[in-house]
C-alpha cells in the first residue's frame, strides 16, 4: 500500500539496500537531484539521458503503482537539475515576467513554450512531476533565495504566468507542483540553512503573499514553505503548523490538491527526522518530502509515515488523474520560436 513519502536516492543507480527499502515502504513518489548545490548535501542522480531513464525505470520497478510520480526541480535559471551538455539551459522566471510586462502576448507565448519544452525533456527520461512554478512574490530587502526564480514582484503577473506554466506542463504529460505555499517572497533567510520568520500583519499577507496561491488553488499539487508567519502561528513554520495548513492553505487560499512538505532535511526544521515527519503529517501535509538520499534518514521517516488514506488518498488519486497524453508539438519549431521571443540562454 502506498505511503505518504517522496524519497530520493544516493546515486545514479539504486543499491540493493535502496531497492529493498523502497519495496518495503512503497513511497508515493521519488525525487531526483543533481549535485549543483553542494552545501545542501544533495546527491548526484543525473548524468545522462540513458542513465536517468534507466534509474526512473528501476525506481518504478520497486513499487506497485506504475503511475508513481518521479519529481525533480527544473525551474530554469539557477534551479535546474538537467543541464548541458545533454539538456538545454532555460531562462529564469524573471525573464518571462519582464517580457510579459513589456508585451503580454509575447510573454504568454514564451512562458508556455518554455514550460511545454521542459515538460517534454523531463517526460522523455521518465520524470513525470516538476516542482514548479514558483508563485512567491519577492519584496525589497528579502533574501535572494527566491530572487529571479519569481516571475515578478506583481502578484497579477505571477498568477498569469504561473497558470501558463501549469498548463504547459500538463500538456506535456508532467504534473506541476506550485511552491512555496503560502509564500516565500518575504523571507529574510534561506530556509535550507535556517528558519525564516515573517512578521508582516495578516491583512498584508492575505492581499499580497497568499493571493498568487489563491489564484492557482486548482493546481494538482503544492509544496509548503518552511517559514514562520507570526501573524498566524508564532511557534511553528507552515510545514508543521495546523493553523497555517488548515486556516490559510486549505480555507483561505482554498487549495484542495495534494499538499507535500518541502524537504524535511532542511535546516529550517529542527529535531529528529521522525519528529519532523510526524509534525508535518499531523499539521495536515498529505505527503512528506526527503531529498538527500541518506537511507538512515529515510528509515527514520518511514517509521512515521502511514499508508495514504481518506482525504490524502483522494487528493493523491486526483493529482495522478491529471496525467494526460502529451499534446502534439513541433519541437524544433517551438525551440526556434522561443529563442526568437526570449533570446538565447
């Protein structure tokens, strides 16, 4: 029976211990990383198209569900796991936002083409879920961990282009994950390294930070922010706060899709991995995410996750039901048109 976890693996192929572990735990999904952010400890799962395809096939053989999603972070810009020489570099989201604000039609076209082409690259190697688009709205003086990963400082632009990225991925047969709900744009710290605290009043959050997620509350999946919003819960970050999950994410934002935590191994969270897992699930996350492939840590998490059931199972099934056969596209023509619109990367 499928359990509420998404796990990484340590290298470009599975070890016998990993295969046995995944068969026993039956995680909801898997996530692949390339070691592009060494300070965070992520492992290298991505070397070449043939290797990634083989790894995805191997991962799926360990679980009972042939639709098991395999995730990565392929936003473009500085957050891109599949990189040259085998894959194209894509521009950061801010480039599309700037184009949209100069020429809305060209901005929409470029955003769709990029999302559709990225989805095609992912699906061809077996990756079927992408942790994008970023719907955070940065404010002046915030930490640059979001920065150009955001489309704009204008919520309306973020909503317009975020919806196009969702559509482009779904048209390419890949499930998108909106992030970082309910908003990371105000943080003054990198949640990979420490716990950010946001002190803005609730009305300001509701009309600025939360509004982009409200505008895409019908997305299939969302990823939480490891951030304390003092106006809602001064003690716990969103990932482990039932007030944030139930009052803000589910009720005010109206998101009823599958809610996954951000990576539980990030330094913004404290305490043993098992305690972090239990807290996230108790708060209302449907699925927990662990990225670094450390099997000792994964075993701690596995001891606390449970089979998907009830509303969490319904949301998981509803998310997977949004997989569709990719729409027809002339890849060469699409690449050329994108280059004409946005320029060479």
